[in-house]
C-alpha cells in the first residue's frame, strides 16, 4: 500500500525582494497529520514561506502541492478554501472590535437584511472557547483592552475554529506564559489526533521537542536539513541554524595559568 501524499510539498520555491533573497529554491515535504517545526534565525525565510502558504505573498518561482494536488495560493481566500489557516506572530486582530466580532468576521450569523445577531454570535464564541478550554477571554470585551497573551490565544483559537486541514503557527508562543504554552500544547495534541497538519515556527528547542514530530532548518533562504526531532541534537540544530558549530563560534578559553604564561609582560608583573 503506497503512502499518502504529503499534506504540504513545495519544490524550488523562490522569493526575492529586490536584491534581498528571502527564499532560494526551497523544497520541503510535510506528511499529513505531522507537527512540523520551522527553525532558523530572523531573516532565514520562515515567515516568508508561511506568508506564501497563507496567500499573502506570491513566489517568484516554484511549485506548491497540497495533499498531492498542485495549487496556486494566489490570495488568502484561495488559501482558506484550500484548508489552510494561519495564526501570525503579528496578531491580525482589530483592536476596536469585540472578541466575538474578531472571531467570526466575516462569518457572523445574521437575520434579514444582513443584520448581525449579536447574542447568537456571542453564544457561538463562548461555546467554542469552552471546547478549547480558553477561559480568560470574554466574548464581549474589546480586543484592545486585553493582554497581549490573551490576544495571541484568541488569534490561535480563531484559526482553529475554521476547521483547517493545515494550521500554520508563526511563533505562537512568543507572548505566552508557561501556563498558556501548556494550553497550546494540549490544543496541538488534540489537533494531531484529529489529523490536522501543523507547521510550527519557533526559536525554542524545548517546545519543539515537546510538540513537534519533524523539524526543518532554514538558513539564508535555503533548506539546510529536515529531520525527525528525536534524531538530532540541539548542538546539531544550532550548527545548522548559524552555519557553524558552537565550539567554532565560542571556543573554550585556555586555563588561567596557560593564559598568564602566554603574556610575559603581565606574568612578570
């Protein structure tokens, strides 16, 4: 029996911004139901790849296949209709709207003449938050009055609420407390059981080991390696991220006696 096609397969993906190379011939395969970490320094190309998959950027060249079907994610609507949802690090919530409005726009239930049913909307969001164990967000509160960590959780919940086949999380823990990271971990475990494919951008290896099955390292816009998380050490990951080993970057200092003997004027004093 042949293996199912990859949930995400990109081949030769390239994106330049003038003279700046964001992605250079990136190829990557993510199995269905996988939680796949994207690692790399700032500017390595991680967010550019996520924005291309989200339909916010168009690549200069390269192919994208979703579950074996070639597709062109020309805009966010096309990405959504292909089963992709994204929670960005730059939280895309409208501060002057309520939590409910942010959660449901543009899908709020309405009556005649498109009049929005506020009570029905708030009940729907409350039921969703109960299912997701998100207990610190009042559906009636204005988003601008909430802490950054709560807004981040709402952005994640909004993406999950739209029943994605593929969920892209762009540094979702950057503004979360340890308790909130545990909440996210439980949510990811549930989504994994449901067969949702997750791409998880992070700088924190502890979270990657806790949450992810595979990882890919990007450096200077190129894929420099994909691995099973348990098959690679943190030292090896760091060497791939920065392009050299830690020992080469931070060589050990010689013993104090050796340093003194190599500095005769200082030793003579």
